[in-house]
C-alpha cells in the first residue's frame, strides 16, 4: 500500500506554545487529507478534511482557529495546534487519499503523540 | 445516532483459536465501504480488510475474513488461528460517499488479547 509519513512521532511542548505536525504522502499525490484526534482508549474522531489548495472543512465542535490546517501541496498537509494547553494533549493521526471523485483507499500516518505540559 | 457500533470493548482468545469481532453499521447511502483496522500499542493504524457495499462475496485477506450480512447491517471480522501478535485494538470503520469527501467513521474499538 501507499506510504503516509507523519512527523514528529511524539512531541512535548509548553503550555501556550504552538506545535506543527506534518503529514506527507510519499509515493502518491494526496488530493484529500483527513486529520483525526484520539484520546486514550477511545476511537478516532475526525477533526477536519482538507483538499489541496482549498480551505479545510472542520467537523462540528472543532475550533478552526485553534487547529490550523494547511494543505498547500499534493503531498503535504500540516496541522498546527496554536496556543496549546494540557487539554490538547492527545494522539493526532492523519490519513491521505488519492483522487477526488473516485472511491479510493485512504492510508494512515503513524500518528503523533502530543503532550502539553 | 451512532453509525458504527462495536459492542465488545474487550475480547480474549486462546492462541491458535478463531475469534469474531462484531461490528454493526447504519447508513442510508447505497454506496459505502466497510473497513477493519488494527491499532497496536505503537499507535499506527494498520489496514486489514475491506468490504464494498456492492460486493457479492465476503472479503478475505489471509487469516482475516469479513462476515458481511447486508440485510442485518453487520460486518464482523473473523481472525482465524490467532497469534500473540494479534493482541491489539481493532476498529471497524465505514466510508460513505455522501458529499464526495469519503470520510471514515470509526467505531469505539475492541481490544483483543490473545492468550498463550
């Protein structure tokens, strides 16, 4: 299957700082990328969907000013957690899909564990 | 209303035996896909098996098979000959074609523990 690389794998940051997480599709062009959040022992909750070159579509209850998503190229999407607080500590995972109107598979990155202290 | 339901928070199975993980779903979209993912403690999501709503036969991938009962809206995962390395969290997911984004909706997961 296709490879999606997420970086960093884990990060610890101080409260009030911003953290950027990168999601790259290594061997295909990802027209759509999805960002998920997963709390311990819980399921993946979709945060937003981003299409290359356009604004991300956020799920209800997700603060778009808090979680900035940029999908500037067909191989890279970034999630920036702004002014992070301890409650933002979580596991963040991205997935990427090739194609726009085709029913193609999405592949997942390895996830980023964020700890805000 | 919950769209993907996994009613088993945890399951135990003896090594080399088969185990069935339950998943039911709800959708009005005639075109959808059902997936099973394995998430070990390291966190990555490992794709296991896929079943399309129009597929006539149940999907199989090695030791994994999907018992697809469309009328009952269930898509149970069967793992045969369980191995110790199968111990992980297992998620059932559905992908709907609505709005063209094909986003995934995940169930709450089942934690499987394989006993030696």
